[in-house]
C-alpha cells in the first residue's frame, strides 16, 4: 500500500507542475501580444504626428 500511495503522489506533483507551466506559458503569450499591439499603436501615432 505504501508504494501505491507514493506513486499517486508523484503523479499529483507532476500534474501540479504541468498546470503551473501552462499558466506561465499563457500569461507570457498575453504579455507578448500586449507589447506587440502597443508597438503597433505607437507606430501609428508617430506616423500621424509626422504628417
């Protein structure tokens, strides 16, 4: 029984680590999109100012 419990614990730990990895991955994608859109808008404003 003790061996079975430790095997389950390993799977729980791996699942939690995987979820944390996915959360960080999606947050980084959102930040990258936000930065790209901000750069795009800055370029538009700069273009309007020059004309």
